[in-house]
């Protein structure tokens, strides 16, 4: 009788452990999915920030080029007169 009780208890503990492992796996999978979404969101935000930065730098470069061109035009006019 004692061995049957022990076997029943071992089976019960195995089931509890299996349930615990399954629960932990499910929780970890949910956390993984959430972290993947956060990573995707962060990556998208970074891409947008990089695009905005590139556009700003391009605009600033064009403005600087225009300022140089204007300066050259003024100097040429001064030299000619």
C-alpha cells in the first residue's frame, strides 16, 4: 500500500511540475511576442528618426550650397564693377 501511495504522489507531482513548466513556457512565449512587438516598434521609430535626420541634413546642405552660390554671385558682381 505504501508504494501505491508513493507512486500516486509521484504521479501527482509530475503532473504539477508539467503544468508548471507548461505555464512558464506559455508566459515566456507571451513575453517573447511582446518584446518582439516592442523591438519592431523601436526599429520603426529609429528608421523614422533617421529619415527625418537625413531630410534635415539634406535641406541644410542645400541651404549652405545656396548661400555659397549667392556669395560667389555677389563677389563676381563686385569684381566686375
